[in-house]
C-alpha cells in the first residue's frame, strides 16, 4: 500500500489566476524517495505545504499511511492538523532555533518522551548524521553543512512517517552541495525513510530519487524513473527542462523519420506523412573532422571534463555535441556528423 496518495488536488491562491497546483494525483510507496523537479513557480513547495498541512487544498484529497488527512470540495473540508500527520520537514533556510544548542534543537519534537529515552534518541540521531561531538554547540558556531545536518536530525528525531525536504541544498556551495546530497541520501536509505524532495536542479533529482516528478505551472507533466524522464520525456517541456536538447524537423516515411542529418527509427509508430521534431541530446551527437563535412563548428565551450560544441547545419538549424575535453576542434572546422541515437523521441511539429 502506498504511504502517500494525492487525488485530484488543486490549490488556488487567487481566483483570477491559474491554480498553483492543478488536479495533481500521485502515489508514493513506503521507503521511496520522490523528487519534485520544476522551475520556480511550478508548485513544488506548495505541494509540500499541502501534504504537511500548512496549506489547505481547494479540491481533492490527501491520504497518509491509509488515513485521510484532508479532503476538500463541494463546500466541505476535512483536515487533520499538521502536528497530527507524522510529517517531518526540512526547510530551505533550515529554521534552526539560534538560542538553542544542537541537542536542544533536535529535542524540540521529543517532549512526549521521558528524559532518559529522549537523551538516548538525541544521541542516536546525532551519531547518524555525524554530529555526535557537536551537541553542545549553537547554530552560529556551525558551518552551513553542519547546520543542514542539524535540521535533518531535528526532522528525523520523532521518526516521522514521511520527510519533506524543500530545496535543502540551495544555500550551500557546489562542493558542499554534492557532499551533503550524498550524506542525506545515505541517512534516508539507512533509516528507510519515505521522502519527498523538492528541487529545480536536475542533477540533484536524478542522483537522489527513485522517481522524479516534473512539474510545470502546477501540473504534473511526467512521473517516472530518472532514466525514463531523461531518455523518454513525455512532453517537449520535460525534454527541454531536464537536459540540453535540440529539435530537428523531420517527416515520417515508411523507411523511418527523415531529417537533414539522417533517417531515424519510427519507434513511436507515427503515421507516414506526419511532420515531427526529433529530439537530440548532446550525448547523442558525435562527429569527425572533414573538409567536405556537412556541418561546421560555430562555438566551442570548454567545461572541464567535457567540451560542448555547437554545430551549424546547411539549413541553418543547429545541434550540440558533447565531447571529451581532450578532443579540441577549432571554431570553423567542417565536420561529418554521426548520430547513433539509441533513444529516438519525437514530438509533433508546431
């Protein structure tokens, strides 16, 4: 049985504007880590607030652990208060109490326990997040990564059925961000905690999550494994949001989809004569230099471990190719394209 079930959930903040969350339905299994991915304003944080009980939906229902916690619509409202939902949350700014020690911050949600049991739980959770020796310090005495660990420990201490994380790495620099991402995943996996993780960073979503839900203007565009989201996007929005993509015009024939750079398999069984756009990722495209090449290098972006080339085609369309950084071709070089695209995805032409 799913731990979390949302059914046709809608939330409006203004009657004259589109909904922040629009008829959202999804289910999350026990022990699963789900990432909600989307641009600013797509409804990611609102969904967390609806599940936690900080906001109430205008329509729909939410169930946690088989229990109905909110149902709205038809002039009725049933709602379980946030403190009775067994949901922990890690905020973007951590929201630590500056006047309390690390131990006191972690103990905040444990008042129902006896002193001895509470102390043991604090020691256990601080050890889990690698802060066993820092319990007497105050938040201002900690680094950003340590503060994040405290926030995670405080959320996990009451053993919530569900943990919600609202862009918890956004305040960290790139190196610490990657380290903390790995640490948080380790803690979640080791405790078997069900979690919903909100981010606008596809790398974070793909690294941590079992499944990724891509949102646009409050609607769930696609929900699936990271590999599926990347290689088989359901909509053009998903294709463009989760990674660099070019779209070449093509026409469906009995032999396949004919484009300027070759013929691709018609894996989606589109009707002959249909005009489409073929999605190409930079890692789908490679090339070799040749004075009579059909394409020309227009731009070269060195990115450390890779180099991204922008290639101009005779029609004026462009495609991009990701190559090892050791391969150095100059702007203006003519090249022959090689496109061994394994995942052929097309969308209807505009």
